[in-house]
C-alpha cells in the first residue's frame, strides 16, 4: 500500500526549475560567500518584487540560523526578545537564542497569535517596575507569518504592532519561513510589498518553499545593516558556495514561481481541511494556510498512520490528539485525493 506524506513542507528536495538551473550553472566559476553575480541578480529580483531599491538583502542557510543571527545582532547583552509562547524561537529552536545569551520573553498566545496590546503592556510593565534595571529589558519583537498554527496577522494588526514598536523604540522582526503560503491565502490582506513598510527586518523562506535550502533576509532599517555580514559569518551562516543560494532565489523570483507554487499548496490544504470538517472533525485552529490541524480520536491514529505521514501536535482532550497535515509545493493531487477519500470513508462507517 502506497503511503503519502504530509509531515512537513520540506520532505522533498527542490522544485525542478531550481534543480535545472543549478545543473545549468554547475560548472560556472564564481567568487564565494554571496558576492557572486547570481546572488546579485537574486537580490535585484527580490528588491524589484518588493518595490524597493533601498534594501539590504542577505542569503543564509536555514531558519534557526537566520533567527539567531538577526536577534543576536540587534540585542544588547541585557536585552531579550518578545514573542508568542508558541513562537518558533521559543519552542522549536533548541534554546538557540538563550545559547547566545538572550532571554526569550514569551507572551501567552490565543490560537498562536499575540496582540499589539500585549506587547505594549510587556514594555510598559517593564519600565513601570521600580526594579526594571534588575530585569531583562525587552529589546525587540519577533512575529512569524504565518504563525505556528498557520494563522495570519492582518495588515491592520501588523501596523498596530509597528506603532507599538515605534513607541518603545524597538525593532520589529518577522520570521517568514512559510511567508509565501501566507501571502497567497485568500484570507490574507497583506502583500509582499507591504512588508518593508511594516518590519525593520524580515526573511523570505526558501527551505519550506521549494528551495533545497536557504532563506533570504531583508533588512529594511538602515541602522541595523552595519557590519551585518560579520554576524552572518560568526554564526556560521556565510556559505562559501553562496551562489547556490542566489541561484535558488533567483529562480524562485522569476516568473512569479514563488507565489505560484505557494498557491498550489494552499489550495490543496483547503481540500484537506474541508474534508475533515465535512466528516465532522474539529480543527485546533482555523488555519487559512498550508498547515491544517484536525483533532482526531486516538483510536483512529493507527489507521491514518498506516497510509499517511502526519505529525502529532498536542493533546486535545481525553482520548483526542491534534495532529498536523502539511502540504507543500510538491504535494500531488493523487496524495490529496487519497487522503480526502480516506476521510470520507471514515464518515460512511460512523
């Protein structure tokens, strides 16, 4: 029996167009460390898509590395980073931020989101405390788009976060590991061109979006750009064969490929979501992106696991588990149809 994988959005290698371009340029000789013509071309393509020329764009290898490099470059030794309690830097990066000497200041989330009011209160509570100089100072805000449960912040919400950060003179950083999947959602009122107007820094995910590996970091705030390549190198992020990153992002940002493959993944995720809902299953979150979190009876998990790869997420009550089914640029119609049919079959046997 064929088994279909929905564990994550990086199970496969890379989009064929990327592999083709890598093969075509394989024997080209170029300088290293991201200073080659392919990286320059990719930077220009990304800047054009963002509608801005005054941006500093760097290519790093992975998400945790990018987050650690960015956050450690901004914070002073006595500062911490504010984020949702379920934020990737708080729960899924093996204490990378703490390892670098900074505290993660986690705020309680609702369906994986926090509010501008919570962030404002976090800063205010710190400075209103008579002993604030004896405490870790909030030094920046970390958000992810989409969130850990696939949720989205609206443009109005992000502008409100921007206002809070301006009030407290704090940089706003957006983790865009799955940015494409978020931006193409029909429930997203944000465009990629909006991001430089909102964030001081953000990154455009590649690893989970069709690349073999790699993330494109965009630094908008000029005050945060100086000597940033020193930080990249010190954190092990400066790939000697940097052109491999430039080639991949140059391809993703040619002919709107980045958004085309993201849109396909989200459409397939919606088919899966609708099948679970039609069968009477509740969802952990009302995710409008490529990650879906149905709540299943534990008794059904072995039957699902026999035919499909998925990830346990959390307990969701007595005898219930919230699990994740994740689509990607590589998810096939065949795989989705097999899952949808299986779910429908469960309905008919209830």
